[in-house]
């Protein structure tokens, strides 16, 4: 017994080659690095080996960006080649978001905000993978048996490397040092008294508009899944940095909530893994579910979206697979996020399931057995799982075999 489902593998920042800075408690910067780097296994490699040995077979793989570190194109190439080796046949649906660390700042241009992304898409195209969103959003429909979704990839790194000018003032001394340290190119040094370079996360306004109008055209049975590198909600850990959060994240959030439907928003970047839900009272079906992936060295998320027999996405289960200190990867948590309120049942459930809903309502607060329903002449076992997603019932022993289930109407 299982509802139709869509499985998404969400992989966070990789920062290839991905050493774990916490792996060795080094108090001696002068210690031989060759030996020092071999004292613990490479954490990223541990997780990749796990992914290669287990057969998850997702319907799609989403990479949240920051495949490389500090814009190193060779690291970017090596990382993609490793991903291709690990996932082999599952690569037919892969979507890669651009991360701020993927961008080579020396390619930033005052005249073209997008030119700096061209080498990354060249690498992707050369490997016959679906193009990354840079100058426009990328839409990738995902349709399978009983499930429909559309991946909407947005470029949140347009502002990576843009300048903030010092108008009629000299930069603070510390900032001069900071700018010189981060951006060593000689041609930039001569200018550093006039500007600082920022990492400003930002969407292009036209991309937001295009994403909104595409989602608006999709039927409610199609789940929009927005993919971008940066977090749309401010991160929990205070970050003392100028323009460190998406400068038009509020606008993006408002656009998505205005669509009055459940939308998944997947991101990375913050190296933390919160799951958060935003809704707005004026739009009763609005529900923006943001899911952050941890850096790959810590693990990955497997998302399973389940659909009703009438084809509507009902909710998402996020399985957090995390690397343990002992060196293995295991499922650390399972979070269920529902897309609808109990009052939406008639909009998204089939007539058969609604009949079972009425049967449940007739039992009052009494706990009953799975067989009580089938004996009543209603024979549609998946309906209980659908009612559970709507928050209408609780299955106290869902991990057991269905014929053993004990069911109770939700309080
Ligand atoms: Fe990042």
C-alpha cells in the first residue's frame, strides 16, 4: 500500500574537494599537510560513496550550488565528473543551481551581470546535462505515474561580485585590507579605494515574474518546486555581513504566496538544514515550504511528495540522511509537511476518500481498526493515508502492516 509519489534527491553545497574543516583538531599550523590531510577520511567522499552504494533511484536530483570553492573552474569540472560517476543512469533528470562560490569573480563585468556564468554553463553543456538557470529561469516538468511537478530553477547569484561604491568617502582601513585579501587581482587593487565587492544574493525581477506566470499556468495537481542556491527566509544564525541575505527575497516570497497554492522552495548556501513553512491569511491555500540541504559532507535530503488518487500533491516527507561521526550515513530524521488544511478535503480528495472521511466522522472519537472500514463496504485502503495527510485522522501504528492499523479521528 503506497500513494503515488515523487522522489527528489536534494544535495547541498559540495565545495569540491570538500575537506571537513572539523575533521582534525589541529593546533599546529606547521604540521605536515600531506600527513595531516590523511588522518581522517574525506567527509564528502564518505557521503558520495554511500550514495553510490545505495540505490535511491530518485525521479530527479537537485544540486543546490557551490559545487566549487572560490570560483575554481577546475574544481567545478572535477565535481561534476564525480557526480556523473556516482549517479550514472539516474542523471536524466538533474538540475543544478548556481552558487556564489561557483562564480569566478575575475569574470565579473560592469556591463553584463550574467557573463560571469558562461564558463559554468559551458562545462555543464559539455557534459550533456540540463542547462543551469543564469540569464533566464529553467523549467523542467516532472511527470510520472500518478505524480506531476515542475522544477523551477532561479539564479540567485546575479549580484555575486557586484560593486558597492564609496561615495565621497574613503573606505575604512579594515575594509581596504579585507578587499585586498579577498580579491587579489592587480587590476582590482588600484580601484579598491573607490569600491568594495559584494556577494549580494539577488534574483532578477523579470525572472521572478516569468516564474510566477509559469506556475500560474500549471494546474493545482502540478506541484511547483522552486530551486535556488540562497535561502528565501533570513537564516537563523546571525550573519554580520553587508547584503548577506537575498535583497529581494521578500518580493520573491510575496510572488510565490500570491499564487495561493502549496510550493516547495529548495535551497542550500547556509550550511544549516532548517525546514520552514510560510503562509498568508489572505490566500487560504498559500503554503511556501522551504527546505535547506546541509553541505554534502554532512549528508543530504531525500524528499518524497505523495499524491492523492485524484492526482493532487498532498504533502512532503523529508528524510534527513546524515553522516555520523563513526563514518557511516544513516537516516537521522523524517519530517512530514502537509500541503492542505482539513477544510480543503473536498477540493483535493476523490469521492471514495470523502466517503471514508464521512465514515470516520461517524465513529466520533472512538479508535477503530483498518478492517472496520473494509467491512463497511468501502474498499480503498490508500484513502487512510490521504486522510492522514489532510490532518483528518491519526494512524497510531503506521509503521506496521496496514491490516493492523489503528485509526482515530484527529482532535
Ligand atoms: Fe553559497
